[in-house]
């Protein structure tokens, strides 16, 4: 009287393509709007770091602006003031500036 009978449930319906479609669309949008542009930017950054040479004007990720005086495999010498050279790791170079930019600072 107070307890209702419990009956076994029927078989679960098999998933079809339409149930996975929203997940696929979200993944495709995620790929084209986030992953692909980030990979492209990382590739450009690697090319810029590999092409560094003496005399280039750069800004580091810490905000130091200077002229490259020495380039080695892992480190770069940057002159931040006359006769003041600091050694930084190559991967900290953030931006390659156009020639003559440091004179205007």
C-alpha cells in the first residue's frame, strides 16, 4: 500500500552520430580559435629567436630593452646602457624591435 513496485528498466538506446555532433563541433571550434593560432605564434617566436644576431634591438619578457652584443646557444648578451651588458636566456627575448627604436626611448 505505501511501497510501490519496482520494475526493471528497458535497454538503453544505442548512441547515434547526432548525439556526438555537438562535441565534435565544439572540438573543431576550439582547435581553430585557440590551439592553431597559439601554435602559429609559438612557431614565429622560435624563428625570431633563431634569427637573432649581433646589433638587433630587443625587449625581454622582464621588460629590459637593449641591443644584442653576443649570441650563443642558450644565452644572449644585451647592452642595456653604455658599457652595461647583461646575459639573459634566449627564450626570454619577447620582441624584436625595428632598428633605431632604442634611440627614441
